C-alpha cells in the first residue's frame, strides 16, 4: 500500500519505523498509546533511492534510511521492498490487532521530513532514540533529534532497553522506557 492509498485522519498517533530494534520498541509504545487514546495508529516508513533494505533481499537489512549507493533496482522495486519491510515490522509487533485502526505509509524521502509531514495532522509523534544511523555512540539519533526540534505536535522518544530489544507494553504504563519531549 502506498501513501496515496491511505486516508489521512486527524488525531492519530504517528510512529516511524525503520527495521531497527529501537523502532520496534517505538512501535510497541505507540500501539499501546493509540489503544489508550482510542485513535488510529499511523505507521510510517521512509525510504530513499538506493534503499539499502534491498541489498539483502529486503528482509536482512530492513529499512536502513538514508542515501546509499544504488542497488541497481528501479524506484518501484525499491518502494516494494520498503513496503515489505513495513509489513514485516507490523506483523512482528502489531500482529492481528483489531482494536486499533492501523494506517500504513511508505513514503520516498528523508526520514525526518517524511515523519514531520506525517505528524502534521497527528496528536503525537513517536520515534525510537536510535535507528540505523552510523554513529552508535550517540544518545539521540539525527532523525529523532530533528523530530523533537521541528514537530508541530508532542514527540515521544522511546529509549531502547539495554538487554532485550523486544520491549514490553508494560513499559508504556510505568514510563520507564520513554520520556515525552516537546
């Protein structure tokens, strides 16, 4: 499903996913929040030409966001790989959830710009603290930092757990793994 096929609704919780463990935890947190608020969950995956997710058949390197050397595929092929990556992330975290309306968006463009645009009509933007960026020592990744500084709605940055990257919905209730930033 492409961005053109997804209806835009106000009042959604918007979350960015890129296939990283931190994005998986952000998706879990956002799902729990959408459930509490009784609003749709808008799951957004950005990709750019030369999408590295395609280099391992689409599933090995899900969702590296950024500009990389071309894989030789067409833009439509790369878009399909990005859509497959989004569906994989959703199936791993959301599963067969029926109590929350799920909106899917796969958009070509820089991650921060795509997320800011998707959150323009949302009530809340949720991002992981670190994605697939190149500087592992940073506490806050460049995409999450851009979102915190430029979003027109509140932003929650979900920190990755130190041990298990799977996280738990109970973390949402205690607030142990996330801190709202505005």
